[in-house]
C-alpha cells in the first residue's frame, strides 16, 4: 500500500511540475511572438497561424494530461482512504507511523494538494490519513527516550530515524496550519484533529507558537461547527500544558479572547456536550494553576490545585470575565445533581470544574 502511494505521489508531483513547465513555456513563446509581430506587421498573419496550430496541438496534449491526472488523483484518494481505515488498528497504525516513508509521502501529497483549489478531495483525504498516522507517530516518539541524551540506549540507526520522523512531523504541522481557515469545514476539522496529535511534541508546539497558530486556534473557538470547536480545544489542552506555549496563551489580548470564547461556549452548550465542557475546564486549569501543577495528561484534580501558595505563578493572574465563573458555578450545581458516581462524565467534569472555580475565585 505504501509503495503504491509512493508511486502515485511521484507521478502526481511529476505531472504538476510538467504543467508548471508547460505554462511557463507557453507564456514565454507567446511573449516572443507578440514581440515579433510588433516589429514585423507583414508577418502577423503567418504568426497567427503558427500560434493557432501550436495551441491546437498543445490543447490535445493538455487534455490527455488532465485526464491522466484525474485518474491518478482518484486512485490516490482511494489508497489514502484505505490507509486511513487500516491505520485505525493499533498494530497496523503503529507499524505505518514508525516508517518515515509514510510521513514523507503524506507530506509530499499535502504539498501537491495545497497547490490548487481543484484538489479539495485529495487535500481532505491526505489530512484525514494524517489524523490516525500522527496519533501513533507521536505515541511512539513519546515512548522513546530523548535522542539528544548521550546516555540513552537507543541504537544510532534508530536515533537517526527518530530525528527524521520529528523533522517530518514538524514540517507537516507547519503546512497544516495554513489549512485552519479553509473554506471546507471538513478540512478545517481534520486539520484541527491532526494538530491535536502533533501538539504533544515540544518542537511542534514551539513552532506553532512562533508562527502564531495559537491565535488562529483561539479564533476558531467561535466557529459554528461544534466538532471543530472540540478538536481545537483538544489542541489547546496540550498547548496550555507546555510552559512556553502557556506563556503565549496568557498574553493579555489572546487570553481575554480565549476566556471570553470559553464563557460563551459554556453558556451555549451547557451539558449538551459534557466532554467539551470538561476539555474547556482542563485548559482553564492549565492556564490558571501554577506552572508546575498544570499537566495535559492529568486525570486527577485535587483541592490543592486551587490553593495559592508560595509557588503561585504571577503570570496566571487573569482578568477573567465574570460570566465565566457564573457559568461554571451553575454547571457545577447541575453536575452534583446529575452525577451517579465520581467516575462518570458528570463526576469527571465536577472534579476539574471545582478546581477551576476555586482558582478563579482566589484570583478575582
């Protein structure tokens, strides 16, 4: 499957390059002929015939190339769908994700699909395939030791593979960030999901903050599609748990937009989407709690998390809109009535929401 995708990718890239060369060549020839026609009026009729004949031949070649490209693109889309479905399986997904060849192919296809607007279906399926592959790739990288540590036991060959994988994932995140405001909502949704995976890597986080993708994600919290809002909030959980990314999110303008958006979302969805409400509380906890207590992988939130002690982070003093605290207090009251156990979805929301409300009250 990977070899077939590689062949299709190579062919699509070649067709794209040929198309660009042909366009450049025709433009150059037409410019030259127009220049000659100005200098020689007598030759204008013959030049016109030459241009007409030339264009006729070129049109035939272009039609053949277009038909071949359409067939090739359709085949590539089908292979990408197969790749995405197969990679749902843990074993297959992990195997494919650990191969740099897989990520390299997806990266090259992403570049091909991003060039023109008429390749929307290809772009969507490339990003959808990236969703599963990047999940397992980041999981693998999180499990291995730091390759820059000279004391680790990883073989040198594997170190080289890991470094290349990190580099490819970083490049993937940079190109994907340009798709966050695509006209197609499905592309925006899948892009946000992939970035939710990639933001588990420190290098990716630093890169996204430097090109202000955190601000773009904050703006997307106002999207009308609740799935997009959920995916974006998931990425923000990871960003808010990283010290440097958190500092960027705590920037006055960005933070105020973030908190206002969260307040609006909580008011709008209430418990219609308890999972999203819980994610929002996790982001708020990471932003408000002292830096050494915020962690995107936490499942337990203690009362101590809401206490302001000697390690209180001055950067977390935030002028939160009053409606945010009001919304959380109302939802907490409902959660206490609806929960059946500490481990159900309402109990999980209650644990983290209690910490966040205490943090907000102590810092108000």
